[in-house]
């Protein structure tokens, strides 16, 4: 699961370039158990928006993550 989360984050450069390693690990830890969990997604969205990153970037991250989750492995 971590690889899907990491890949989605790295595939969203406008997000990943603004986050340090500790912040990235924190976001991944929130989503690790169930990346589809709405409460976890809201927590991550709030955290990202709190770092003055545009909401469209957050949407792009979740779209990329959803695409990865839907793809067969």
C-alpha cells in the first residue's frame, strides 16, 4: 500500500515539492490503513490546505491515488 501512496504523492509534483520528508511520512501514515477512508482524506486535505497549497493540487493527488487503487496490480 505504501508504494501506491508514495507513487501518487510523487506523481503530484506541485504537492510533493512543497512537503518535507516528515510531512510526507505523516500524510502517508494517515492514509496507510485505508486510503479510501473519508475521515482520513479530510484530515489530509485539511493538513495540506493548512500549508497554503491549493485545493486543486489536493484533488489531483486523490485522483492519482484513486486511479492507482483501481488499477490491477
